[in-house]
C-alpha cells in the first residue's frame, strides 16, 4: 500500500485536486454518455412504435 | 480538359462581373475586420506588429469563407448545377474551374490589399513581402477547402454557419505555417521551411480537394 | 444459424447481437477497470519526479488512444457504408461519434489538469495539444453535419466524406511529438524498444485501455436504435434509406 490513511489517499501528495478532478470529470462524462445513449434508444423505440402503428 | 476548365472559369467570372458589388464584399469585410483590430487593441506599434500576421491571416480566412458558398448556391437554385453533374464532362474539372474563378475574384484582391493593411499595422517591409507571399500560396488553399465545405452543405438551412465549423479546422495547418513564416522573418530567421510546407499543402489540396468536392456534390444532389 | 460475413449487416440482427453482448461488455469493462484502478493506485509506486500527480495517466492515455482509434474506426465504417451502400455501417459510425468526442474531451481535460502541476500551465499551443483540439472540432463537425441533413442516406455519405478528409489529422497527432519540439513528452511505449516506464504503471495503463474498449462497444450497441425492430427484418429501415434497387454503381468524379 502506498498510503497509510484515507486522508493521505485523498490528499494525493498535494495533487489531490488535480487527480480527483480528473477522475471526477471522467465519471461525470461517462454518466452523461450513458444518459444520452438511453435517451437516444428511447426516442428510436418510440419513433418505431409510431411508424408501426401507421405502416 | 483545359478548354472546359477555362470555359467554366470564364462563365463564373462573367457572372461575378454582373454583380460586382457582391463579388467585392469579401474584400470589404477583410478591410473592415482587419481595421477594427488597431481600434480595439490600441495603436501601440509594437503590439500591432506582433499581432499583424495572425490578424491578417484570420481575417483573410473568414473573408474567403464568406463568399465560398456562392460558388455553388446560385447554380443550385436555377438547376444548372444538376446539369453540370449530369454532363459527361468530368465534374472534377468543372469544380476546379469554379474554384479558380472564386480565387480570382476573392483571393487575388485579398493578396493585393494585404500590403496596404500591413502598412496600417506598421509592419516592416520584409514582413509585408513574406505575408503577401504566404497569402498568395494560402488563398488558393482556402478556396479549395471552402469548395469542399460548400459542396457538403449545399442547400442546407444552416449551411453557411455549418460550413465554417467544418472547414476552419481543416485550414489550421495553412494558418499555422502562414503566420509562422512571417514570425520567422520577424525574428531574423529564414521562412523557407514554412513556405515549403505551405507550398506542399497547396499541392496536396490541389490534388485532393477538387475530387472531394466533386464527390460531395454528387452526394448532396442525389 | 448460418453465419456469413455479412450476417450482421442487417440492423435487426446486429441489434439482437448487440443486446446479447452488452452485459458481457459491462462485465469486461468493470473487471478491467477495477483491476486497472487497483494496480494503478495500490500497487504502482509514487513517481520520483511528479509525485502522485502522474496517476492521471491511467485516464489520460487510454482516453487519448481511444479518441484516435474511435475516429479511425468511425471513418472506416462510414466509408464502408458510403461505398457499399451499407446502412448498418453508417449507423455504427454515427453512433460512435459522440463517444469519440467525449473521449477526446476527457483526454484534453485530464491533460490540462495534469499539466498544471507538472508543466505549470493549463494549456500550451504545441503540436500535439493543438491537433488533439482540432480532433475534437472534427468530431463536432461530423456530428453537426450528420444532424443537419434530414435525408439519412445523404447525411451518412456526407459525413463519410468529411470523416475521410479529416483522417489525415490522426497521424499528425500521433507523430507530432516526433516531428516537432513539443512540451508534451515523447513516446514512452514503442513496438521495438523496452518501455521506459515502470512495469507496474504500464500494466495499470494497459488494463484501463482494455476497459475503455468494452465501454465504447457497450455504449454504441444500444445507440443504434433506428428501426431495429426484430419483427420485420426485411422492410424495417428501408423506407427512410431510399434504396433504389435499380441504381447502378455511380461515378463520383
């Protein structure tokens, strides 16, 4: 183990802001992408339902 | 083939001559936009001399993009573009002719006006000469890449703005080498490397862009 | 089922396959990701020069590799769809674009956060950063163009042309650190020489890269939503694709 306590882990040798800022941004972006994909799928399935009803 | 190229160019030049004011609008934009910078940034010569190559190149870029949609738009509206696409003559040559006409009407005036604007920015004589040469090599590149963008966005509602977004990233290498050449001359170094690369870019674009624009026209008109 | 090379060119069959594979991709991504994070944080030592700030590398490098790879894959499939009139290939390319753009954004963002403590600046206009930024603009341009055109076939083909024109940027990004003097460090991994990085760091980085591959696939499969009903595989989608069975192969120049 590189760190002896949770505090040290979060502090990251002084670079905590940068390291955790990066990981947090990545997490946010990945969640946004998952939401966008789900929305696109729902829209496509919805449009398909409408077109099947008419054609 | 050369006959076809010249015929298309002559036709487009004739149409531009009939609407002289419209053809000169990009030049007007270039002068006004470049002239705004000394007013906004302040008249200090040192600052102006530093920003001059970048400002002039970006304004030339934007001016070229403004007029490039006209290359195909008016022909598209009255249906003659479809006739050109359907004709047995190679579309690449037709596109090359249109690009040549565009460069002659909007690129050449920019190149000729740039030295005067350079004087407004208090540039040294050697820098002005280098800048003019880079614009001479660069404006054809802008016309060629603009043709590809105009063909891709033919007839779209937001065509002009979309074309800016598509074409400007592609013109960045030309911008970098063009302004880099003037920067090198300002620092007392030789601009040969930058000019060679700019020339290479021109050749590459000359070979590829008419092909891409012709393909894009067929995609847009199907 | 008889598997031919073009079995999954039908959107309905591709959608079904993607649906089956999605949970496996989830599992692979989680497995590789958690392992990579564990190796990266628990096992890899603190760097002598950069301290713990270097641990951003486990996100930054995989994201950058993915951003370039996704663009190449996008351009390939878009061109395939254009040349062979293959609907599925074009759909795949359009689904990849937002993912690629987001990976490029992550690469730029984490790069900036890594540059501030180590280089002293958030951004510098050197060759690699500039060309990666241009890559982001190209993704956005592709998305904008394909969204702006209503006819799906014209949109896909125009996007394919645009993507192909932009492919030239990828080698520029990759070789920029070799061709120019840049602030960004040069290549530490090559096919021929031993890596100059401590092996534990390398393992963690590669594990994270393997994680992001399945993540991309997992996202893209559900995104291929258009008309992918399994009820009528022959007619779904062809209404909006305007396929003319009598059209000859057209000359483009």
